[in-house]
């Protein structure tokens, strides 16, 4: 992919950071609602918390997660960071993909089941089941935020090879530009 021009890169970076912060915030909201449902004896409060979680998972988590994943993918492919050059970028990509997949196939169906259960007037079998998804997601998103800031671990094998290749090309170019005696 061609490198992004500065205005496009900056705009995409703003979208990515805002979407990532939104995904982190939504997960924190889900965690608060899940803890509310797990920590109260009030059936109406449990139902309200579960229904609120359903709104988050049905309308917000998946689109914001997709926006985060796609904007990060385009940024990585259109900048010097690359998708497979730095370990922290690879880690973020795979964790984003895994957590988005888990949100689609585990979190959302689990919340829908909880809503159906409490709407039928049946108490939740294990209210802490609602808490686990947001805890895992929040931990993953917080970890991804930290590695985005710190950029640890250095280059991948491919990144080292590409850097060596670029250095070799630069040295060859410099030699060819030297005047001969």
C-alpha cells in the first residue's frame, strides 16, 4: 500500500484513537452494568442493567470495534509501522481481531440470553457470567492502549529483514553517487 499523505494519516489517526477510546469506554460501561446486575437483589434493577447491556452490544460495541480494527489496519499498512514489522502492531491487530470476534460470538449472545432470562422473570443462573466478558475485554483494550503508547518489543523478523534491506540499498545508493577517482 502506498504511504498515506499527512492529512489523511492524521485524520485516520484521530478516527482510530477516538474509536479505540470509545471501545474501551463502552467496555467499562458494560462492566459497570454487569457488576450492577451481579451485585443487586432487585429484579427490576437486574433487568434494567441487562437491557442496557443489550443496547451497548447490539448498537455500539460491534460497529465501534470494527471501526477500530479497520482504521488500525489501514494506518498500519499506510505508515512506517507496517502490519508485520513491529511486534506491538501485530499484537494489537490480533488482540483486536480476537476481542471483536469474542464480542460477536460470545459477549452479544450471552447478553441476549441474560435479557431473555430476566424478561421471563427467571433469575440469572450465575450473574458473574455477565461480568467475565467485559473484564476480559477491558483488560485486553487497556493492554492495547499501553502498548500503543510504549511501543515495546522491537521489530519482528520481517521488520528486521526489511530494515536490513533498506540499509543495504541506501549504502549502495551512496556508493553509486560518490565521484570516482
